[in-house]
C-alpha cells in the first residue's frame, strides 16, 4: 500500500470513529468515567505506536470488548449474547501476553 493511502486511512479512520462515538454519547446520554477515559487515552497511544504489536492487539481487543458491552446494554435482538462476547474479548486481551 502506498504512503498516500496509508495517510488517508490514518487520518479518516480516527475521525470517523471519534464522530461515531460522539454521536452515540450525545444521542444515548453515555458518560465515560474519568478512570475509563484515561485508560482509553493510554490505549489509543499504544495503538498508534507501530512498534508495539502486542499492545496494539490488546487495545483493539479491549475496544471491541467495550463496544460489545455498550451494545449489550441496548435492547437489541441478537442470536448471541453481546455481553458474553465482550467479556470473552476482554479476557483474551488480558491473557494474550501469556498465551
């Protein structure tokens, strides 16, 4: 992939994710606690550092877990339990360095 496409991805993906999270927070009155927001900042900092692949994988799994747990709070009909999938993703992220 050339540098231009990579720069577009690095620019627009965070903007899109931030806009989506902001839309969710404003429309559904979601308040992120201070300790969770500091963890997210550390996670995003680890995500953008390309030298730490394991930390990046863990951050992605934790973000997936948080998104699944937030979705589980809404009255959605699903064949699988979103809360259990979120818990499994969080457990995998926690245990990943020892596997």
